[in-house]
RNA sequence: GGCGCGUUCGUCUAGUGGCCCAGGACAUCGCCCUCUCAAGGCGAAGAUCGCGGGUUCGAAUCCCGCACGCGCUACCA
C-alpha cells in the first residue's frame, strides 16, 4: 500500500517552527517510502480564519523545499483539499452515525453547557457533557431539527470499556471510555469539528499515517471510536512532541517563536533551517547531524523520533546556517549576497549595486558570516560612495593612544611604500606594509590596524591586504592620508 | 480535580541488560594558527542517566511507587 500522509494546517495564522517540524517529518516519511505528501486546509472554524494565511502556509512549505503532491492550489485525485468545500461529506457521515445509533442531536443551549461545567468544577467533578439529549427519541429530534431548532450532533461514547490505539513513538495507549464525554462532531452552523473532519477526510483521502502534535493524544481514542463507528480502518498514529522555548514553556509568539518566513527574512538558508528542524528531536545514528533533504529522507523513521519535547537551540541553528553558508559554491553565495545587499545597503549606494564588486568580496567573507544578514555591516565600506575619516580614538586604538605623532609617521611610511608598488595586489600590499613597519620600527600588527581603520573605518574587517587590493590604490592612499591628517591635527 | 504524555551534560542527542564510573554535536573555556574578526586544528570542563524501592551475577536500559514538567478536559484546532 502506498504511503499517503498529509499536512493539515488551519489557516488561522502562520506556521511556526514546532508546527512545521511535524510537517517536515511527515514529508520525510513520504519521501522515504516513495509515498504521497499532500496539504489539506482545515478551515472548519469560520470564526478564526485569517485572510492570507493559507498563502503564507504554502509559501513557507515551498521555501523550505517541502514539495507537496496534492493540495488546495494544485488539486489531486481527492479534491477539494479545503474542508469548507467538503461539507456534504461530513453531514452525510453525521447522518449515518445518527442512523446507526452512534450519534444523536443535542439541543442544549451553550448557556446550559456553561452552567453545567461550572457546577461540575465546583464539585470537583470532571467537566463534560452529561448526556441529557441522549434520551430524546430520534423521531422527535428529527422533527425539532426540521422545525429549525438549533442543534449539534454529538458522538455517543460508550459508557463502559476502553479504547486502545497504537502510537508509533509511545506504543499502545489505552483510555477508559468513561473518561470521554459525548463530544460534538457537527456544529450548529453545519460545519464539522476537527474530530469528524479528521475521520472522514483521512479515510476518504486514503491517509495511511497521521502525524500531529501530542496535544492530540487525549482525543485520539475518540477518533478511533469514530473511525470504527463509520466502518473505517483507523490510520497509524504518530504524536510528535512540542518544541520548547529556551526559558521553558511552549515556544509561542511571545516566547521567541518566529514564523518560518521570518527566518528567511533574517538571512537563514532554507536548507539549514530544514536540516536543523529535522534533527531537533531526531537523530539518525547519534553522530550524523548535517544532512541534505535526501539523506535525511533515506534515514528517516517515525519510530526514532524523541517522544519528549526539545528546547529550541538558536545558537545551534546559527552555527548550522554558517556551515551551509560556508559550503555554498562562491557563485551561489555571491548571488545570495547580491540580493541581500540590494535590500540592505544604505540608500546612498547606487542601484543596482556593483555585481563585480560583490563577487570580488564574497570569498573574503564567506567563512565569516553566520547569517546572510551579517554580510552588510561586514562589507558596506566597499560600496560606500565616500567614507568619512575615522575618529581619532578609533584610529589610534590602544597602541597609539597618547602618541598620535608616531601614528602619523607610520602612516606616512605606509603611503610611501604603497605608492611605490608596481602591481597592486594583496601580496605586494603586504610586502609594502611590512617594509613600512620595519623602517619605522612599528610592530607590523599595529601598523596593519592603523591602515585597517584608515581604509575601512572599522577595527574588524575581512583580511586587510585583500581588502585593500579590492578598494584600489587611489582610494587607499586617499583614506590613509585623510587619517594621517586626523592624527596630525591633535 | 480527572485522564494522558514526558524526565540522559546548560542545550540537541546516542544508548533497547554487560562494549557506558555514559559517546557525538552546539554553546563555554584553554592552546595552536594568525594582520583584526572569523574559519580550522588540538584539548579541557560539563550528566551521581528526576527520586526511592525492587528484579538480576550485572540496569541509563526491565517492574513498582513517588516527584516534577507539559498537554487535554470548547459548537478551537
């Protein structure tokens, strides 16, 4: 039997890491077994819909490289893939359940339910529907419903016995039926609840494995009961753990959870995020951590997932992103940088930005960035149309503090040597600066730092000689002279 | 309150009765390399395997109890 799995988000917001990680594992399982991965929109709560979120959900999946075989945007053999367009299916299932005595109409008003719960809580009893409408005769119920009296359909949970289901991570889980109340399967607006929609759709769409968050464990027995009452074979269940925020507690918007697309906007690579999410809560062998999607898929096994929650390790994600950035071919990296710089360089830098310059600078910073965002402050001086002379304190630094005249003569020596260079390349520049240091008796490192700050305005930069080679002789000499003037003015 | 799930270095994990007085990775610290910063190399520190009982020649691994954390207990998913 071919594996068919699904990602079934509610279009009520954007996917965050915890949510997408379950989808990612599901995707891995599909690819591992040559199965089908599809997307189904669960928009049965009309009150919580957020416009645009369906698009953002699909965009997130696409960005992460999780392709889907069937879905709301591309159809498939079981279309439609949007629950609000499948209402008749749920309604007829509910009617079948009523007819078979597995469900009944309930006319209790929300207010009564509310009161009932308060009372139960006050008496330290487990809250739950008391089954009052169970006793309404079917004919009467139909008549009242036909007359337009608002009602919901509840599933009739057996008072006795227990229900067992198997979870791929946790083994058999058994729950006493008596602890489950008669839950609503069809709401008064004609929409199904999750429970019914899950049973109907996952059967209709021939889903083989259902992986979802572990908050669904308590209601899984309900689903098994539903499947059986409908005459369906339940799918295989996998309940995945949540991702925790560093401080503890579920990762939430307030607690550092970011939408997937925010990672894109902050300069993470989709391959790195994918890899990171795949291995938080899963390890193929205890050693391997860096994997392509294909490698992860080849090794993936639901039953290896960790059943306990994992804390989100932002440091490790950054590290991993750096690993991916470093192994990117230079041309690809330059392309990424170009797009990034286009967006983030100050407005006074002419657009489009100098593509050749980006390519020249890329190898100097490849091993220095962890995020694409790091590139901008690292290379902005290469692109700036003009650079202000450095501030005195920054220029002198520790070695020359209080003795600017020494810095001035060192700088002049550097100018002299640099001017004499025949072919302006990094080797020649290094030779010139070392010669200048030797002539003046300065420590090479001190002179280098003087030049670094003079030429770039920064104390931390890509390698000096390569940097100066790219900046060009005229600009370098000009800037060093300007810096010398700053030092001399003291 | 009831029901359920979970518990190995700060963090992610390996581990399914002896190879584990617990291995790898991130982070941390030190050394090396070095023009700054990185990257890289080497090394250190870091877990009485939640606690208490059992079973066994032998337990992180099996059983029982407890503690703690989390989840569910909606006409939300």
